[in-house]
């Protein structure tokens, strides 16, 4: 009883109950924390649980968050939910340093962006945006799901908190939903301003993670299932191999498709991509696994997708198998057109999440499907 009493009182390390802590979850958290170079990580039941828990840990009713249009659809919906709780969301067209300067107020508690958005493939300039945020005493939260620590480590570029949907590339096999919040531990919280954290002020730079661990994450209950942590941990053993192959395949496939007339291809390693300059400066030269192309019409996009023999039609990304979808009629079917287009999703957009198959096979599959459906 004495030992367990200390565990419950946070005076001794130990496992009291799986929602609050579990050795498999700890192993998974330590691994992603090391990869991202963080001070501590908390894993969650999904990427959405990671996003909602992380933002609610620093925001109360009346506070504000700065973000951009063109986010992951679920995240846009989450921001509308947060608005209903009294948290103001200020949407910039593009999340730049200037946007932060003009939208920041006394009430701003977080700047939130995606390192590589999908499928628009806008790249967040983390050094510039974090500098603008830090000058105003605001932390930068980055969703790095599509980049993974193989391509970039946002904390080392200036971000304060990194969030992943581990359901995608970190797991890699599409067999377990999950999320993780990694705290860089460098942000200097002003506890008069961040009243959501003031109860935890004695933990100083660890206040965010301590609040998650002993309060909000525990109480909202969005923990990860240990079996999912186990599957994702094993998946992460091959992250480097998979990402190297996925990025190489995507680069080769995008180059091959860009030579076909009557389609318009978007991929970060193509020199005509508007965010190509960030490939070297922030992304270690890797463009990631998402390619999109515009087929000219929704009807042609459907015909091409239906004609593919190797690629699976699925809404997921980050799998070892190549997945393809028509986002406008599925993932974005309830998103208004202007918001949908800000996310790079047009009526004729086809999204590809490139897998680890043989590159020649993939090029042949897509080339034939496109050329057979003119
Ligand atoms: C999938 C995804 C999410 C949501 O993650 P889930 O694990 O599906 O809850 C959040 N952000 C991005 C960028 C994603 O791709």
C-alpha cells in the first residue's frame, strides 16, 4: 500500500492504471521523443486526440489560436468545435511570419501549422514563423504527420510542440490508429498569461507536459491502446527504410507523370512547385510521400483511379502500399469549395500516397491508367 500510495501521489514512478501510464506506452513515447529530440512525449488514441488535447492544454475560453487555411479536414472541424467552446480561431491565408505579426493579440496562446500540408504541399517556414511567435511570447505547435522525423525535426527548427498522427507513416502498415504530442521543453511559459497552465507553474518549462500527464490527458481519456503502441513501435523500427524508399518512389513517379500531357502534377521535388525552395532548407532534400495531379475533370479522375491495378483506393496515407483517392468527393465532401481549394483539393484532383513497391511497376500502373483514359 505504501508503494502504491507514492505512485498515486506522483512521488514515485510506477504504473497505477493503463489510461494513466503503461510500460508499452512508455516505450513508444520514449522512442518518438528521442527521434524528435524532445523533452517528453505523451501518446494518444489518435492524431485528433493529440491535436485536441495539446491545444486544450494551453487554451481556455476567451483565448485565441492563430492558424492557416488548408489544414487537414479533421483539424478544420476541430477548430470549429473549439470555437464553440469560446476559443477564438484566427485563420491566415498562409501561415507566415507576417500573418503571425498581424493576427497576434494579447489573447493568442498558440500558433498552429502543418509542416507539409496535404495535398497542397505547402511547407511551413518554421524558423521564421517560430521567431515571430516567440517575439510575442506565443509557442508554435506543428503537426508533422506527413514529414516524420526522417525528413525534418521541427523542434530543432524552432517549434515548441510537435504532434503526429502515428496512424500514418510512423506506424507504416495502416494497422493501428494513434497519435503523439512531443514537448520540446524550451518554451518559457508566462503563467500570468497562460492561465490554463498556472496550476503547474512550479514545473516551469515542463508545465505543459506535466499538465497533460497528470491532468488533461488523463482526464479527457484519449489514451492509446497498448496493443496499438506495440504495433506502432514495431512499425517505427522500419521508418527510415520506408521513408527513403517512399521518397525515392514519389520523386521518380512525379517526374514520370510530369512528362504526360493533359495532367498537372504537384510534388515538392519538382522545380515548378511553389514550395520547392524548402526542400533543401527544411526537408533534408526529401519531398515526402504525397503526390497529387489534376486530371482535367472529376469524371476523368474517377476513370483513371478505377483503372489502376496496383494502387488501392483508400482514404489513408503513409502505408507501405500505394493508396489513391479522389479527395473532393470523399475526404472533403462536406468542406465548402473555397476552403477545399485552399487545401489544394479541386474537382479534378487525384491524391496518391506513394508506397514502397517497385518504382517501375508504379510508373507503369499510373502511366497506363492515365493514357488509357484520355
Ligand atoms: C490523419 C491526420 C490527422 C488525424 O489523425 P488520426 O490518427 O486519423 O486521428 C491529423 N493531421 C494530419 C496531417 C493527418 O494526416
